[in-house]
C-alpha cells in the first residue's frame, strides 16, 4: 500500500524529523488561500506539489515554486486540470485531485536516504547518497559507486554507529551530522513500527548557512512510503491513510472479493487457484511464447460469485485476447469453477478464446456442467493437461510484438 507525500511528511514530522510545514488542499481557491497564509506568516517561498502515487513530478512540471498568490493560482490550476505523466505513471498519466501547499526552502545540497527490503541481499537495507534529487535513477545507473548501501540487523534495525558512519560517508559536516543521524534513526524506527517496505526521503536537503544555523539545517522535503499489505491488519492507522482513488479499479474490485489480482502487460488472461499454480501457469504461458495479462489467484475457498467476478475483471481488460483457466481442485471444487464460467458467459460473454484445464475434486461434475452449457460457450476449448492448455491458448492469441 502506498500513501501520499503529505501523509508521509506527517509521519516523519511525528517522528521528530524536521519537515517544512504544509497542508493538503483539493481546490484552486484553497491552494491560493493556503499560499496567502504562508506568505502572510513570513514565508517568502511556497511550493505547490501534485499529490499522486508516482514520482518524477518535478520534471513533469507538477512541483512548482511560487512567490505570489497569482503564481500559486496558475500552478494549482495547471496541476488540477492536467494529468501528470512521468516515467513512473501509466502512459495516459494520473489525474491530480490533491495538492500539497508547503513552505518552500532554499537548498544548498540534496541527499538521498531510504530504507527498503533488499531481496537480493536478504536484509532491510539503508541506502544513502550525496547525489540526491530528481536525477537519482541516473546516478544509480551510471555511477552506482555514489550510492552507499548498509544492511540492517533484522531485530536491531539501524544502529547509531551505522548512522554516524553513513552520515560521514555521504559528506554531512559539523552540526549536520547529528541532524542526519537523528533523521536516519527515526526513519529506521518508522520502517519497523509501521511494517513499511520502503521509506524514502528524496531529497533530504541542507539549507544555506544563516546566523542561527551556521551549518545549515537538514530537512526532509519529499517522502515516499510503501507498506506491506499483509501487515495492514495490525496497522489500522496506516490502513486508514489509503486513498482508493489511487488504486487500479480492477485491483480494488478484486480485493473486495478476496481475490489476489495483479494486472500485467500481456494478452492472456489467467484464472488459477493457488499462488504457486498461478506462478507456474504464467511460466508455462511464457514458455510457449505467450504473455500473461494478469496474475489472478482465486484461492481455495472462493464462492461462485467471487469467481464470476474474477472473470468479469479479466474480461473487462481490453488487452485480453484469450483466457486460460487452470484449476487443480482440492478445497476449491471444479464444479464451482464450471458454474462460474457458465454464469460469466451469461453475464459478460466470452468473445475471446477460452481454454479450460480442470483436474481434481468434482472434475466429472464440472465437465458435465460445461458440456451442458456448450452452446453458450462457443469459444471454449477443453485442454487435456496444463501443457496442452498453454499451447492452445498461446496459439489462439496474437503473438505480442
Ligand atoms: P519528485 O520530482 O516527484 O521527486 O518531487 P520532489 O518533491 O522531490 O521535488 C523535485 C525537486 O524540486 C527537488 O529535488 C528540489 O530540487 C525541488 N524542490 C522541491 N521543493 C523545493 C523547495 O521547497 N525549494 C526549492 N528550492 N526546491 C524545491
Ligand atoms: Mn523527490
């Protein structure tokens, strides 16, 4: 689960990380009003930022620095009436309905700081760089030596000595070191206590020196947090931060019916029971030269209604040119699936080829149900085994170019 920047900034601020003050608004007028308030309270610079679950906003023109209410109005109007397109969004971009209006700050230097689940290393890992900011992906690709990785102890998290080592290694100086260490330790504690899978501050900045802060101040001015969906049951406060409008409509419907659904880029819709079987179904489709359009595990105890909804979700995807049903009936009974196929045929209709491979509990009853409904399922092929099924469905759809 992802949250918005303005929510992540609140979590950081609550953990004692210095963050410029700001508020979330949903209209141009409120953006203008909030800018007026900030300018009136002594700020000279205000930043208006689109709140969407994707980065790359700066380069896309969806992070704007303003110094007057007129500039704020223009920026807010632009962001709320255009879709934001960046390398991190779908090609058609994302609609923007929320803005963050925050105090702007002068920047001396930008750092990158994150903790994430490092699957390759089998640890939670702190990642830091002195080359933070909007070019971090380029830095990672072209000069990976400028990115420091520090594996964390699974129980202890980030230790103070590690935080100090990293702070010096990325070049914090003087009073900045203590502030950076405090930020890193707070980030590590947030990562643990919220069951996060990613906590990222980019950029963590140092402001220019002034009389009160001869070494500048260390501030977080952008944050991105992801959380482990499987831990949300014990993270009620985090779960409450979810913004349903940012979640893919099909994935939201699947969740409602307790289906594990992930949209993919191919053209073969898959309906399978069990995550392991779903993975091997995707593998065997690829082996036969095809590309799965989705991962869909209906689980062991889905009702006919849920399975019918699963077909509805698969068939509502325009990319789907063929459907493969692969069921190994154990707790899930094959006749439940067969009944769902029949009711999906009645409700939405299979215009695309449908390849069905059923084995296991109640398979004979299932075959009978499908046989009787044959006339309503003109595009259906029964497969003798999984290999046959994959071959059939791959030859029935266009080879992805
Ligand atoms: P992202 O592009 O989606 O990651 O959005 P960010 O919030 O990271 O903003 C992108 C860039 O805009 C930052 O790296 C900064 O260089 C700049 N920026 C954002 N907020 C401020 C601010 O308050 N003051 C200044 N001077 N620059 C800012
Ligand atoms: Mn950023």
